[in-house]
């Protein structure tokens, strides 16, 4: 370095003087907006370096914020997932409780409507086996439950108690093999015996081929089995056809279609009535009032006109009654009133030629006939009674 300065001493001094002079000029000269030129040069020279430093700092901070500090976000996300799961479980629990409350309300309303004395019970277990059709309820002999009592729901009969323990009872469903119940159809009052087959459907035996039974018809308990009170719904006919020893009837029970959770144990049964089948309401027919009579038009209208307009046909009896009425009116006789009888062997006159009912007939004319008068002639008059001669 010393060798370079000593060799180029004059040139180095000249360069130092030139640089100093430029710095002094830059300090004295002002650029636009009253900014010194040296400050402008300094800011221009430092700006790229400042940008590079800021880019490095921002990238490093974003890395720490997005990756290293993301651990807190993951913990927050996991906490929110746990809260959502707890809320879902609570929602399912409340939904189940609401469904149970609705069933309990319907059970209490049904219990208040039936005349039999019942005891509410809840299912606490089912029998062993995949196809087992027995359930355990939380009512036993300590509550007054005995073997042979009926179990029912608002939808229909469920089964009967086959074993009563002190704190629980075993209920055999109506669909179990060997379950029976006396039934009667609602519409045609066909009696039979409902039998369980170990399947979701039951059959009804002892129905003759001559008995009238239709698919969709309801069966109700008849009370003949001395277990189920009469008048409880059993189910609808799913299939019916004639067989060798009688009709083959398949019934879908209405109370054991799904899982039964609550039921009523009949402690003291009272026989009820079979409800009448609902008949479809007849359609309403709009009938306009009678039109006003035209001048010179016969105002008498046959009584069957309104019925024909409403869609009903005139029967033979209506035609015969109308014929007798017109014959009586033509003879001045009112049907059903005391007095002379009309001659019904005559033909009834046309409606346009019927005389007034109380029109006076001329002397010598038969009742119900009219006498024509020639044009220009005076109508005949009745002769005046002669005065008695004086003696």
C-alpha cells in the first residue's frame, strides 16, 4: 500500500482533492424539493441495501410465525374439534330425550283414553339370540304384574307377560312363534285367530273361504282369548287368498314394526268397542236455484229434474209416481187427500195441456176433460132454477 501511494503520490492527492471538491459541491448544491444533493446520493446508495436487509428480516419472521409458532394454532384447532364432538354428542342425547318424551306423552294420552287399568313399563333388555322376540321390562310382581297380562301401545298390541319376577317381567311379542290372539276384522267383522310365526308378519287362521276380507282391512282384538281386551288395533291385512282349508291371511302387526321401548301392561282389562270403518266423504255438488218462469210457460217441473242435474238418475218408482200425480191433477184430485178417487186407467195428459187443478168443469162433462167452444159462440151457461108456481 505504501509502495502504491509513494509511486502514485501525485495522482492520489489529485483524486482526493477532486472527491473532496465534489463532496463540498454536493453539500452546497440543492436538488428538487429543497433536498441537498449529497443526501440524495446517500439515500440512493443505501436504499438497495436497506431493501435486502428488510426482505431477509421479513422472510425470517414469516418463517417463525407460519411454522414455528403454528403449534399454538394446531392446539386451538384440536380444542375446537373436541368441542364440536361434545356438541354433537349432546345434540344426539337431547334428540333421543325429546323422542322419549314424545313417546311418553303419547303413551300417557292413550292411557287416559282407554277404560282399562294399565301400568307403564320401559324395556330394559332383550332376549338372547339374533331372532329372539322377547323383551324384559322394568315392572314385576312387586308392581302387580302377573303372568298372562297383555302388553299394549297406542299403535296396537305388543304381546303378553310370560314370566313375572319381583323387579322385572318377560314379555313375549305377538310375532313370536306360539303367540295367539283372538281378532275380528273392522269392516266385515270376520273372526279369526292371530298366530305369530317368528317373522315380522303374522297369520290369521280359521277364516272361511266364504268370508269377505280385503287387503288393507284392519283387524282388532275380539276379546275371545281372555288376554287382550276387545277393541285394540292389531294390524292390517297384507295378503289374503283362498286356500284348501280356509283363507290364507297375512297381517302386518302395527305395534311391533320397529324397536319397542315403552309399553303399557294391562292390569285390569275392560272390553271396548270395535271402531266403525271410516267412509269416504261424498263429494259436494253445486246446484243452482231454479230459473224464473217464462211468460206462458208451464211452471210445474218434474221432481226428478234437480236429481238428474245433481248426477242422479230417475228411477222407475219416481216415473210411476210422477205419472199418477199428473193423472190426478188432470182429474182435479189430489193424491193422498180424502175425497173422490182418480181414474188411474187413463193416460196422463201432456204437461203443456194440463188444466188447472181446481178448474170448474161444465155440467155433464167428465172430470179431467175440457169442452171446446166454437168461434163466435157464447159459452154454455148453467140453466137458472125455476121459481115455484103460486097456488
